[in-house]
């Protein structure tokens, strides 16, 4: 289901942008505790993108956008720190 959503986002972005100009990466957040979660983890992907030279980034949460304040803090604060 997530992959289908991401494909829709890609299609919309590529209507006005070239795939060479906009790269899309799917990753999963909110890994908690010792239980294995969906991969790749966002907190692993962000440093990798920085190391590969990415300097501009937009994180688009697909679920838990407004009803979970901890998700907003994770995206706005914690992931920004990782990206910097």
C-alpha cells in the first residue's frame, strides 16, 4: 500500500519535474524498541543521502501527518538534526 502511494506521488512530481532533477527515496520512521521494523529506516537514509552529496531535501510523511505530535517532532527536529 505504501509503495502504491509513493508511485502516485512520483507520478504527480514528474508531471512538472524531470526524474533527473527530483530523486525519490522511500524509507520508514518511528522504529521503537528491539523489534525489527520496515526498512530502510529514515534515520539511516538521511545520513547516507548527505554523504552522497544531497543538499536539498523534502520529507513527505505519508501517514500520521497531523494527529501524532511525536511524528511531527521526529520529522521537523530529529530528522533535521540528522540531515545537517
